[in-house]
C-alpha cells in the first residue's frame, strides 16, 4: 500500500530559504540555504508569522539549519526579543531545530535555547527530519 502524500504549501522559495506549511499537521518549516542577510533572516520567520496571523494555525515549527551559514548576533537578538514572543502569541506550542551543530551553530543554538526556555516552550534540537517531526507531533 502506498504511503499517503503529506499535503504541503510553499510560502516562500528563495535562494536563501524555503518556507513550507503543512496544514494537516499545523506545522511550518524553514529550510535554510547558506548565508543570509538581516532582511533575509527576518523575511523567512515573518513569512511563517504572517501566515499564522492570517488565520492559518501554526502550532508546530522547526528550522532546518544544516545548510545555514553563520547567524549574526543582530539576527539572534531580534529572534529572541521580537520574533519568539510574537510566534508564541500567534499560537506556536512546540518547536525544534535540525542541526549538524558545528561550533558556530552550536553557540547560536545554545543562545536561542536559553531564550526559548524563558517561555517554557517545548523545544528539541534534532539530527534529522524524522526526529524533529516525531517530537513536534507528540501531544
């Protein structure tokens, strides 16, 4: 028997990131593609946020950082202070990240993790798409 295809909706497909929404799972993903500017970094997250506040439920979110370049402190601080509170207010309940965790990413992700912990948001750092989706789909 064939496995049923998961329905997806591409919200953004640029040379720096791909943003996908999975309506049945109420889940969004940002798949990063190399280095990003400040505007590109924010654009990807704001695409998910705007989709959520337009009436699409986004309870689960993950970021695939395996191909992401170094994220500067300006972007990290913006994510912590502005994006994260907005995302939680818009209905995000669980989040995760897929990473190969080189030294630069590990620092960035540890800083993100500290800020997420302040909100008591269930979050997991994973090594694969299967692992992160399994975590996000838990009730």
